[in-house]
C-alpha cells in the first residue's frame, strides 16, 4: 500500500479545482472573526517601572556579626531578582484584593448603547456556559471549587507581568485590565503595598530592643571589670607592673653581683687560710736561744786508756817481735777501744734556753683574722642569698599579679570594644527604624502607573490575519484529506505514478 503524498503541483491542482470553496472558507473565517471581535473583552495595558538603587538594603543589618558595616560598591543581580519575588508574591495580591474588595473587581459598568447591551448579554451567556462547564469538571473531580475571592486572586495574578529590564536596574510591571482607570488604581495600590512589604522584609524585628538590652548588659559588665581592677590594684599594691618588674630585675641583678663578689672573696679568704695553715704547720712552736755542751767523761776515760795501751804497745814492740801474739793482742785491744770511742758521743748538752717563735705568733694572729673574716663573709653571703631569694620570690609574685592584671586589662579592653561596637550598632538600628518610619528605601517608582491609550487585547489585525490563514489551511486540509480517502487522478504524471507505465496522450472528458 502506497502512502499518498502531497506535492506542490498537486496542491496547486487542488486550489485550482476548488478555489471557490477555498475562497468561501477563508472569507467565512475572516467574517466570523470580525463579527466576534466586538463581543470580546478589550484589555488595556497598565504599566509602571521601578528603579532599584544602592541603599541600606545592600548593607548588613546592625545585628549582623561583622566588625565593620559598609555599603557594597555595586548592586548584584540577586538584588533585582529578590525584588521581583517580593513584587510577585501571592500574599501581596491577596492583600490588594482584600483591601479593594471582591466586588470592586467583579463590578461592571451598566451598558448604555445597543452594542454594549448585546455584549453584556453575550458575556452573561458565556459566563453561564463556563460556569456549567466548571461545575461539570468539579463534579467529575478534575477541577476544584474556588470562592469568588480565590477566582479574583488567580485572575489578577495571571494579568500581572513583572520582569527585569536587561542591562539595567529597572523592573517593569505590567497589568492587563478591562477598565483602564480601575487598572491604574489597582496597580498603584499594589506598588504601594509592595514598597511597604519591601521595608518590612528588609527590617530586622526586635533589633533595637535586643541591642538596647545588650548595651545595658555590657555597661554593667564593664563597670564590674573596672571595679575588679581597682580592687586588685589596691589589694595587691601593683601600681605599675612593667615598672615594678623592671626595678625588681635591677635589684636581682645587683644582689646577684654582690653575692658573686662575696663568694669570690670567700674563696680568696679560704685559700689564704689554707696557705696560713700550711705555713703554721711548717713553723716550730719555740726558738732555741742558748745551748751549752760538755765533753763526755767516758770519752776522756777511753782516750786515757787508749794512750796507756799505746804506750804498752810501744814497749812490747821493743821487747817482742811485731807479729808476736802479745803485740797482736795489744793492737786488737787498742782497736776495740778506738771503735768504742768512735761509737761514744764526744759531748752532751749541758744546758739549753728556748723562747716562743714571733713568726709563729704572727701566723697564728693572721690565721685567726682570716677565719674571723671568713665567718663574716659567710654570714654576709647567707644574708645576700636570702635577699636574692626574696627578690626572686617578689619577681614571681609580681609576674603572677602582672598576668592577672593583663587578664583584667584584656577583659576590660574586650568589654569596652564590645560596648562601643554595640553602641554603634544601636545608633545604626535607631537610624534604620527612623528610615523605616519615613518609608525610605532603595526602590523608587519611575512615574505613576499609566494605561495604554487603546486596548492591547484582542489584537484585531492579528486575529483577522490568523483567521484568514486558518480558513485557508482548513479548506486545503479538507480537500487534501478527501482526495486521500477517495483517490482520483487529474494529471498525466499522476496516472503514470498510479499505473506504473508511461502515458502517451491525454484525452479530455466529453460529457453528453
């Protein structure tokens, strides 16, 4: 089965064969639109523009956790988008409807002319048909029943268009309304409520009360810290930690130097005492002043006997031979006496006189003096060591007190900084409240809302042209569909396409 196709030649054939029907259909569509146009509701475009400027909305609120509050140097795209969200809020539209009332939007002026009466009757019939259709949809569960208030809100929400103008900080607000005066009034009220809502959204509730309470707390805390600092200075006598610590370091340095000199002096005296003791040990206690010696009587006796024996030996040598026994015995006896004489002390001390040594006395006195000085130096070293310990203990105490003083100073500085910061934030919050009360914001309306001079809906010329095009397409589609369902040939090419053989000649139809 071949699928029928439509060529340009075939389309021209259809137009030529049925041009009357095609023309009639296009004309009927156009006339129908012209007849329906007077019965359609005309809509006017009410427009206004808003300018988003640099303002306090681009700065952090007073209760924000930043140390410095400064305006940002440029506006962000998010700022304009946020304003669009606030402006298109359903709650804002509901407030407009509540303030103006549902009847304000449903009320229509009474018809005056015949055409207006016909249009009013047509609208009544159309509304009845639409309500019946809506009830049917509600009955089968495809629609939800809406109150008149909800219907007005949905209608108004659908008729408002908000958009940001490209490459600018301008927001365009448009509204379509059947009554231009009422549309201007509604849009103006919507923008007034939007500006009030804008101020409310960017306002931080309770910031002033919070900052006032916090300032009071910090004031009390700062007073308590100052009282603690005064009590600390009076109780522990810390008038100036840095100066006191410096003076104590000087005292410790002086005490340490004095103790070092005392220890050096003690070492010197100890060395002198050791030398004196060694010299005293080598010095005799007494000095020999006179010594009397006498010849020993035993020596004199031995000398006399030796002389006697020598005299006897001389006599014997005269009478006897030299090597005779008696001569030798005498010689041996003489030798024994001489040996005994040699062993015998020639003299003995008959008398000696001694006296105390002056040098030893001098050494003993010098040693006593040095020992006395050493005892004094030891006592002085002990006192200096105690004084040094006291100074070091005082340095430690002042260091601990200084740490406590620095901690109190840090607490006081931190509390004072926080107090000043919160006082500044409180002033800024009060300024913000004053600006909110005066309704000053960074959004300004560029002129009052205005309505278009002539209706923008429906677009008569566009609808008329669309109707002509729709009539043409509908008629052509009908005939093309009919020819597709009832195939017939009207040209040589079509016959050749259907039969699959070349067509040599075409004979006109002769009707009798």
